[in-house]
C-alpha cells in the first residue's frame, strides 16, 4: 500500500510496475521473475507480466458487456468469477449501467481472470462519493484478505490505507519517505509530512535539553515537556486523541475553539492551532462552544520530536 | 432638474429607441436576404438537375449501355479501392494516431497533401510515376507487370490516391481520441498490439472510422480529374460514372448526362446522411467517463 499527496508519483510508480511506463533507472522483479533492469536493458512488456491492474475509474471497456470484459482477460467465459463477485445477473449489462461498486467488482473479476501474480490498484475509491466509498472499501478489504495475492494499492487517503494495508509506504515528491505498519506510522512518523498524513497535529518550536527529555517553547506561545531529548528548532507531532482539554489558565498552551463536530464515537474539537479528539462517552462533560478559549494538556511521552529535515 | 429638461431627454430616448428598433429590423432583413440568396445559389442547380427530365426518361437513360457499364466500373473500382484503403489505412492510422516519434508531423502533413492537390495534378503525377515512360514504368515492365495506364487498375490507383487521405486523416483523429486507459488495461490483460487494435481501438473509434470512410468513399465515387488523365475514359473498363457524365455531355446527349448526374447526386446524399448519423453516434458514445452517482453497491437481485 502506497500513500502520498497528489503529485507524489504514486500513479507513475504503479504504471512502472505494470510495465506501462519505462523508468530511467532501477530494477523491478517479482519473486524469481525479472521484469525490468535498466542496467541490463531487460524489459518485459505489460502483456507478459501477469498483473491485475485496476486504473483509476477501473477502465472497463465501454463497448463490451460485463461478461465480455471478463472474457477479454481469460479468452473464455468465467461465470464462476461473475458469481463469486455477485455480478452474475449483470453479465449482459454495459459498464455505463453499473454503479461505482459494481464497476469495481467487474474490474476485480476481470483482473483475476488474467490469473495474475500481483494486483495493482490505483486510487480504487477515487471516483466514489463518501458513503459508497466506505462500503466499497470494506468490501475490497474482505476480497483482498480472501485472495492471498500480493497487492500494491495507491491512495491519497490514509484512512483507506489503515483499513486495507498490512504495510504502508509513504511517497512524497517521488521519494519513499517511510514504510511500516499503520500503527508504526501513527506512533513514529518519520517526517512532518507523514505525521500530517496520519492526521496528527504538527507544531513547531525551540527545544532546550533537560535531564529527562526536553522542554519545547512553541511558536505562538506555550511550552511542552517531551520525554525525547532534543535541542534547537524542532517539529513535533501529537495525535488528536492524545491531547486533553484543560482550563484556559492551566494547559501547556492556550488555544481557541473553531468548531465542534461529532463523528462516529468521538468528538473532534477543531481549534486554531490543533485538533483535539475526545471519546463520545466523555462528552457528557460540557464541551466548549465555538470561540471559547481553552487550555491544552498532553503527556510528555506523546510529544514526538520529528527528525529534522 | 427642470421639467422641460426631463421631457426633452424623454423624446431623445424615444427617438433613440425607435432608431435602434429600426436598426434591428434592418439587420434581420439583410440577414434573411443573404441567407436566402446563398441557399438559392446552392439549391437551384440541384433542383434543376432533379426536375430536368420526367421520371420515365430518367429510368430509360439509366438503362443505356454507357450508364450500366459506368455503374459496373464505378462499383467495382470503388469497392476494390475501399477494401484496400481500410486494410492498409487502418493499421497505418493506428500507428500514427497512437505513437509519437520524430518526424510524425511531417508524415501527417504529407498524408494531407493529396487533399489540397488539384486532381488533374494528381493524374499527371501518377502518370509520370507509374506510366510507361514514368519513374517506375521501366521497373514494372522488367518485373513483367503490365503497365496500369488506361486500365482498370489505374482507376483504382486514382481513387486510392485522391480519396484515402480523407480516410487516413479522420481515422488518425479517431484513434487519437481513444482513451489511453483502455489500451493500457488491454495490455495488462495480456493483449498484444493486434488484439489491442482489433478488439479495443477499432470498436472504440468505430464511429469516427465510419464517418471518415464515408467521406473518402464519396470522394472516390466522384473522382474525375486524375482518372481521365491516368486511366482515360474507355467505356466498360475505365469509364466511371463521373466520366460517363462528361462523355454523354460531349456527345450532345444531355438527357443521359443528367440521368447519371441524378444517380450520383442520390449516392452523395446517402453518403452525407450516413456520415452525419455516424458522427452523431460518435459524439454521444465517446463520453465514457463513469457516472459519479452513489447508487447502492448492492445490486438488485
């Protein structure tokens, strides 16, 4: 699973693996099969790589029926695959007549009819609205776990990656910034960009070393204690659920509430400098209204000092 | 502001409104006259041609040997040229439409050159290229190939030379318009270039290809200038319908010339209608982007 902002090179990387773009350097192999080697001048064409490639919007052939699309890959009818994806009754429908989720199932069935050794998915939820997106994502998670097929999926949305991925690679400006399990990325983001992608609050400040960790004077006022030793200008990352509300005078730093939003079992309090997330059951405690001054508290172990760029 | 001043400005305003309304009427009248004049000029010859002789004379003239021979020659030569044009032109257009290489724009311009070349020039050019004394004339005779000049093969060559650029130009544009995604996906699904061409590119470009082929066919049916120079006008072998019109006309047989003219007009009108219909289907079928609605992913059972 590859995550990164738009323009990071995710699609190009996927297309390169698929054999649709020729890189100037490097090496691509799957198992014992060499697909590309710039030095040796080896290049296996896309049609010989045995990949299941799903581009954005799935690229279903508009002039063929659902069954025709699947037949294109395997050169024979595959009613078994259509049934498996619950699209048997749509065999004679055209892609235009399908919903977003149905299109994805047809595209997956077609890719599997190719009998691929690896699955490549490019922004599989890019064309879907928020509600459909969640349904299709859960469905895809089930399908993928049942397939036991190596899968490379690129997306710009970290929450998709958390649901679907075992390992996440973060791409930024064409470079792989960090690779790890979702929880590793959340707990130990390598850069401010990774932290931002996971939804963490990123703050700047000036650190002075202390016997146990450091004291960080924040830009915009306030001080934070961190258990990580540091000195000089630093960036720190704190997840929204690690921050606690305090009285305006008591917190480590002061902030102003911008909006309060309830979202599935939690309350997100968006402030001018940070976002704080509190569980709904705690929300029985009166929440500050928009515009209210608050204080923010955080445990020193949660104040992650990011490696300087 | 005094009352006098305000009433004075009102009459000014009324006068201005009157002149502008008059102006608008004048513009509309001039526009209507111009449209009528242009349409009359374009339509009168066609009406005159169709109404020149009564239906039974028309039918009688279709049956003359000049007319039936010309129909046969036109059908045969155009059919052969059409098949050759589709067979060679389609892969050629696919390569030019789908790939980028140095000198591509030069090739594209050269392909279009016969479109703007006067037909008589095309005829004389074919003659000095393939004629007995032409560039390849000697080569053809040493290879034991009969020289095409004044034979039916020459008619086919003329039609190909003047008509196929119309197909090539339209087909290149149609292939260029095919979304890369479909061809990329076809490749990852294991389809080689021939399968990508026949199963994906041609169906997706079919309306554009059909419209281009229709225009080229119309041009081929009407071909006159190059043919009369390179193939001559021999009844039964090289005399196509347009040449037969000229033959009947110069033989003072206006009735027969008009009859063949009516026939060619009907063919042209049919082709024009076909290409318009195909173009309409094309524009409506190329919008292949998926709808972004949020219909349930659970299909009705």
